[in-house]
C-alpha cells in the first residue's frame, strides 16, 4: 500500500513540472523550430496557414503557450519533408534551381515563401527552404551550358560529354529539341548555380546593397571574354585584374529609391560574336539610415538651385570618364592628419539650408581644421584644380576605374591639372572658400559617377 502511494506521489510531481502545453509534430510535412518571441498566429501568417490548422496538425492544447525549441508541423505542404530554415538566395539562383537542389516543387517553395512574383528572387533574399532529413536522397543538382550559334541539342551533348536527354530548358521555356543561342540549358549531373562556361564565378559585395555605398562585382572566367553590364540605371565597366578576375565598381546614390533594381551582365566570346549570354537578377537597395541637419547663415547665392545647376553639371561631366589604369593600391588614407577621430559632418545626412532654401544631402566627409595641410589619400592624376561657386577652391583626382576624390574649400592649392600625385603628397591647405560656414575640409569620393561614403575606402578599402 505504501509503495502504491509513493508511485502516485511521483506521478503527481511529474505532471506538475511538465509544461502546461505539450507540442509534438504529427503526421507528414515540413517542420519549424520555435524561436524566442514566436507566436502561433505569427508562425501561421508566415507560412500562409491558420492557427486552427496548426492546432490540429500539432495536437496543441493551449495555442497561447509556445516554448522555444519546440518542433511544429506546418500543414498544407504534404510531400515536403525536413526542418524549415532560412537561406540567402545566391547570385544566379532562381526558383527552378532551388527546386532541384532541395528536391521540392517550385510551387511548394513559392507557397512557403509567399512569393508574388517567382521570377523576381533577388540576390541576398532570405528564402525558406526545407533541410532534408538525415538519410534522405539529395535533390537534383544542375549545371549550365551556353549553346553556340546553330548548335543542336545533340551537338551540345557531344561537346559536353553527356546524354542529350539530360539536357533541358528551364521551366520558363517550352521543351523543344532545338535550342537558340543564349538560352540556358541544365545538366542534371552537376549543379553550377546556373552559370554557363566560361563563367567560373560571379559575386556581388557587400550585401545588402545600401544607399551611399560602393558595390563590387567580380566575375571569374576560364578564358577571355567581352563583358558588359548594368546595375539599375548605371552602366558597368569591367576591368581585368592580375588574379584573372573581371571587376566592376559602382556607387549607389545616397538618395536612391529603395527596392529592387536589376543587375544585368552581357557576355560575348569576341567582338561581333552573335553568341551571347544575358544574365539578369534583381538586388535589393536598402536604407542607409542617415541623419538630418539644419544649416543657417549659408550665402544665398550658394543655395539657389538655378545658380548651382551649372556647377553640378560641370562636375558630373568632369567625373564621368572611366579611365582604364588603376592608380591606387589598397585602402585610402585620410586626407587630413588633424583630428580624425570625430568629424564635423558625415556622409549622407539630409540637409536643410537656410530654413528651406535648399534640401539635399551631404555628399562627403567634413574634417576639422584651419590652415592645416591636405594630403592625397592615394595615387592619382589631377583632373581639376581651381575655384567654383559651391566648392570654393577645389581639387579633383582621378584614381582610375571610375574612382575620383575631391577636396573642397581650400585656401591654397599646390597642384594643377595633369599632375600625378602620390599617396601622402601635400596638395593644399584647409580653408573656408565657397559654400562654407567656417574653415573645414570637405572630402568626397565618387565611384561610377556617384558620390559615396569615403569611410568605406579607408577601411576596409576596395580592390
């Protein structure tokens, strides 16, 4: 009798310490691991289902209580197995390649991710995929081949050393026995992120793409090609590096509209070659999270839009050429050695001049100082040194590959157009000429015709 009473006591204690709600995934379909802060309604919305369906699928007694680490079955995706995780969409991936890789139908992936347009997966996008359970048969991998002009499916298969029936078009094209130059074909034996030969790699960094920062595109190739491209409205110019990569640099405007812009690459094997490959995929432009400044006491003629327009057009044309010689090496130095731990004004802040006379943004980095030297931060060629209405006494240096630097409001200038300057060479003296409320150095860097944050070029620098 005493033994029976003790067993009952132990059972009561076990029941008391167990959670009030026991969640256990039931049946088939993908699962989700609950994270801190999750709610059942939030999880249901994320995957396009209902709280009621989640309760039934998981045998939940109290929907208001969830515990981090609990595994929930997501109803409505029968045939999909594995734990749902977040992956970033890589450059070159689309819904079809992801479907093959994870062995999940494109329709199921589209529903899991609540896609409105399945053809607009952008680089770096957070994408929900099921990690296959241990021991599962891996999904199909895909590779890519670029047809030559007039080449048949059989000829492509012979050239690639594969079965012609392993070749097929992406789902966006109807299946035909013949192929057209530039269309993408896939090989089920080896996944290559939809990159045809002679591409060996394509990268865009850093991600995400942010207002006011520099984007670097690197393309690895197995043989010489002619490569062109664009990022949004900006044309890309590619240059060959010593490492065998093709590199293009482009600035993202600090006032760029947020949302998707297209990255497009156009490749031909030689001049006049009709066989080409066009790659297009969106990237997301995100907010630079800049501040706001009110400036008063600025000379009226320097904030009048009509007065400043000619100077803006002059500078834009001056800094538009993309010269082929890369003159800098590694990161840039600061152009001032005076008080570089703090700045008068930083890049990107939105500005209100003279109580609304002009709204714009700060296109550079402002250094403290008066009558102190200005130094070239990297090797380059002087393309302008003279007075302008807004910029005062200004020097512009071309560093090559579409990269320029500018130095405003100088009291003295020690260089002239055509001079080659070295890193650390003294080029002028800090002053207060032009649109200025006091002595300071305004430093700009332009990339691809766009002013960008100079701090990016000091640390970590660019190729």
